[in-house]
C-alpha cells in the first residue's frame, strides 16, 4: 500500500540559506509545522528558505494559505522563498494559487542551490 | 510631525512585524504615543487587539472610518486628539480592506483550483490502466480538494488482480494519506453503502458489475480547526468516484484481455511443440503393420507416441503427461527425447522405464507425472512390456477373443522408489494390439456422467478386427466423436494400432 505521511527535515543551512525537506501531505498540521520552523529559521537570520518537495505529492488549501503566510513574512524581511522538485500537479496548484508569482521555483535541489548560494 | 501623521505612517507597513498581527502594532503605537498602560482595540463586537491588564479607566472612543466602526479603550495617558483618531481609523480601515481583498483573491483562486482538479483527475484517470495508480490519483485529488486531513482508497481484490475468476472479492486498503481512517471491520460493515457523518465521508466506487472500491476521507480542515463535511462535499467526491469507476473497469477489462492473449499465445506454442512431437516416420518392425492417430484438444495435452528401432527389436511408446498446455507439451517432448536416446543401448522396457522414472523425478519440479506404456517387440510376436499406470492395452485375437494388458506399476515420476517389472506376452499372427490415451476412453457423453469407456472400445475393436488399419483407426475416432455428440475433445485423443501379419 502506498502511504503518504508527513515529514519535515532541516537538510542544510549555510549563511542566509536554509533548506527544508518536506515529505508527504501538506495539510493544516503539516503547514503549521512548516510555518513554525520557517519562523525559527527567519529569527536565526536565514532569510533565504528553500523547500525541497521531492517527496510531496499533495497539498490542500490550508497548506497553501500557510505557505502564503510564510511567504509574506519572508517578504517583510526582504528574504526569498524558493521551492524545488515540484510534482506537475503541485506546480500547477502553486501557479493557480498565486504562490508561484512571488517565489523562486527550481527543477531540482542542485539547480536551486546553484542559484541561491552566494558566490564565493 | 503631528501625532496624526505619525499614526498614518503605520499604513506604509501594513505587515505582521515579527509575526504580530497589524492591529496589535497599531494599539502598541497608540499606547506609546499617549502613555497609556493598557488598551483594547476593537471593531464592532470583535476585539482586535488587547495589551496590558487591569481595569480600563477612560471610556471608549470611536476611531472614525468610512465603513467599519473601530473603537479604542485606553487606561491612563493623554486622550487622542480627533485628527489622530481619524488617522487611526483610516489606517485600520485600509488594513481591513486589504485583508478582505487577499481573502477574496484566495477564494477566487481556490475555485479555479477546484475546476483544475476536476480536469486533472479526468486526465490522470484516462491516462492509466493500473488500478493502483488510479486509486492514488483519486485519493490525492479528492483529499486535497476537500481539505481532508486523512484519506484512504480501498479496492476489491479482484480489481487489483488478486483473487480469482470474475469475483471482485473483499476490499483491501491500497493507498493512504495522513493516517488510517477506517478499519477492515468498519469497511466490511459498510457493505455497498456510503456514509456522510460529520467527521467522515465514505463514497463507494461502483462499477456496472458491483462495488469496485471505496473512497474514505476524514476531518475537513479549516484554518485552526475541523469542520464537518457537507452534502455538497459528498456529491463532489461521488463525481470523482464515478470517474474512477470507469477507469477501474477499463483496467480490469484490459488485464483480462491481456490474460486471454497470453493464454492464446501459450496454446499456440503448446500446439507447435506437440506438432514437433509427432513422429515423421515409424520404425515398423518386420512382420507387423502399425497405424497411429492423435487428435489434439484445444488446450493441448501431453500425449506422445512413437516406435523406435532398438537393434533387431522395436520399442513402442505411448504416454500421457499429466496437465495441459505448454508445461505438459514440454514434458512430453522431454520424455520423448529421453526414450529415443535410451532406446539405442537398452531395449529392455523395465530398464527404460526405471531410467525415465528417475529422469522425471529429477527434471520436473512439481508433481508432474506421466502414464507410459512401453513395449519391446520381437520379430516372432514376442512382447516385453511395462505399463506405468497406463490405460489397459487391448489385444484382439483373430478369432475375436479380447483381453487387456493391465498396468504393471504406478505412473512414472510420481512416487520416489517405484520399481517397474516387465511382463511378457506373445501376439499370434492376425492379433491386434491397440494402445490409447485416456482422452479416448474418458470422452464424455453429452449431458450425462457416462464416458466412452474401455468396454465400448473393446467391443468396437472386436467387431472390426479384420478391417484394414486405416478404416479401423478412423472408425474408432468416428465412434468416439459420435458418442460425445460431436463435441470437440476436452483432452488429447491418441490411438496406436498394431497388427501381427506374418510368422
């Protein structure tokens, strides 16, 4: 049986950048967990947040609105919210829900890191 | 800068500073400006922000705005001048309007997303013939669209290709999101029906032949809590479920079609193997005439026969491998090849039988076995034979006397440690020996338990013992076909007839 359970992992942090790996269904609980972690990371000075959605297939509207709030808070401090490895269905959802407009979207982690990491 | 101007400046950054809602920031600024120790900011009946505690000394002042009624209560400090109150009202009003606009835009986009989901699921379901994939697409779209916290799809075992025949069978959970919703017992108790009960929504996936599966969702999420599912939610999900039902039925039909095609290909292969098995020519021993005929059943059995020269003698083989199709045909081919090789050096049938038995035990994984009649024919009518579980071989003398050569042991490849002794008999001149497989004698009568049987065959052979072999053999096949009412054979029918014609 195919089971989708939520997992959140801080995979990487480096200066302004922090990478969160998100797996499973982004619903209210999951969205709140992401928002809380994002808030902590922002407070610690990570203003560029990359969410890797390789292992996420679904998100509901509550999850979207929570991500929109994360986006607002990041924009307030002049930071960047970025996503990578979106399934076609989630990419479409982000586009329709207006999340794609103000965020950076990359095909995979490597492309995102190359674009978001500060030049040496 | 006047106080009013400083309050208006708040409108430049209507954001949640440090995650704090905007009204709290406004209240904080007003308290700082007036020196108040506590305060409440509200709109109509609603309290928007509250800071400090203790009783509020001053009364409520209105913060005029175009539409809403904002009010402020402060404890201590200097009162706000009218210009500052107007400024505070305007700042709050612009924030409220902005929030409403955001919400409206979100609602509008959400409706667009619903439409897109309906389109996407139709596309996804139309594009796959895998039941598992269909279940996942259905579950993911329905769960996300209805904001369910958890969801599951259950499919009938017959739909996912387990279980047998046309039965759809029990429901099995195949995909899950967010955690378990229903236990197997609950699903079983639900039967063919669905359910909408506040926290849970179960919608059957019904095909034309019956229940194909079940979609269950639990706990509709709203911001900061859970709301009950509505009847409209049930209707939306039912629409998804009916689309999935069509896709699942197509998937089942497709799998059945593939299965049928594979069976057809297998049968074709089995027929080809069997065609290769038929001996192109016999070694007919001097002083005998021989004729054989084999009719294949549709499913192809494991019949094989041959006459192989073994020095001065000739080895007669007729065998029936248990089973049908490619496995039986391959085993018959293997047995045939083994006999042809062994016939070179050891014409004694009991030795050939013992070695074949060992070969079959070793070479066949499951309980495959074969009934075999093996006879070594000498020029003078002398016959040494072994019958390993084979049907009685019929001998008809010139005067019409009939007897049979009964089985001398168990079938080959069946029981470890079996031994096979040969018996000896002599065929007088004019005697007829007929060996056959059970597809011949077990040919059923239409609509009855009766079968053709060995007695009928014996009577026929006795009556036609003087016929030339071609007429005798074809006549026997015609008799069986007539007995079954012309039904196509359900098992291979093989018959070998041998007559001693000279001293």
